[in-house]
C-alpha cells in the first residue's frame, strides 16, 4: 500500500502522489446501448518475468485499468512539472504536466501516448497506444480539462480540483485518456482492461464517461485511505413496482527550477 498526498485546499499540486480513477457509469442510458461499468484505476501492467533480470520496472511498460482501487505502487502516479513549476504549486486547468510512477521499484516511468501507426497501436481496440517510458518528452505531456464543455474556457487557468470528474487530455494528439471495459484481458493480477487515448462523444458533443477521470488524493483521517467514494451497486430492476416501500439491499521537458 502507498500513501497518497493529502490536499489541504482541495486542489491538485505538483509533486502530489495520486490515483487516476475512471468512475464508471452513474446511471443507465435511456437507450440501454452502453452497459453499466464499475470504477477502474489506471495502473502499470507489469510483466513479472522481467523481474528475473531487473530489480525495477523497465521501460517500456504497458498500462491497464483495474477494479482494485486501493493505492499501491502499481496505480500511484506523481503529478510532475514540465514547465518549471515548483513542487507544491497548484496544477491548473489547461496547464501541461506529466504523470510518472514512483521512485524505486516503479522505475520513475512517464505516461506516454502517440499517434496510431501501422505498427504501433493498442492491441485490442486498435486505437492509440498508451504506455510508460523512462524518457520525458512532448509525448508525455497531458492537460486537465474541466468536465463541462460549456464552462471549459471559463475554468482555464484555475487550480484543478481534486476528487472531482475531469478530462485528462493528451497534448500531442488532442485525444482524451479513456478506459475501455469492452476490451479485457487476463494478467497476473486478474482481469484488467485496456487504456487508450481517444475522445468519445455523445449526441450532444460532450465527452462520454469513458473519458471521465477523478484525480484522487488521500484521506487525512484514514491511513492509506482515499477520498474516492464509489457509487452504490446498481439496481438490476428495470421497472420497480409502485408498492415497493424500500429498495432491496442488493440495489441500493524542463525540470523544476526550485
């Protein structure tokens, strides 16, 4: 277990150790086209066989989404400055930054993506590849965007709020980070899901929940706790009866200068 940063002002800061969690689906779509999805955390998809010849995670390293939301070395990332901002300064909407893994066994690798090529793409969805590299470059630059597209320009330049839904946008390709529960595979840690950078729009030209992320900080009152509160289980009853009095229990690339 790792210890996440505790935010005293409710904002995300450079140097903070955080989780990136896709909150899943809140409510059923009226058309029932999209299935219900559970929250998933972005993490390293480590090939354990490589530890036979190395004491840390080597580059390149794949990433995936896991249903395990507990903070560990696999899913803890550090908000890193690329424009000289000092550690402790708030990250702002629209400001470029990098996400790297922890020091030590995690290898200090940077979350990276690039345009899809003939020999370089996500294995299952065939969309843009997202992985971890040991080199900080323009391909490792990301931006946090405000969730509501109608208010996005107004919030540009304001400090990023922690533990609320946002978009994580890749600067090089202008595509949003996405968790695809439709494409799953087995790892040494169980069934996990593919990560890509692709912006999915609904009929109103707003980003779908596949692109929604929560930058989660630690709970000051709970050791190794987080401030992410998962939604209650979904009710499977499509048409609840009128006489029901209560729901069923089952429903409910410049270094900092400081």
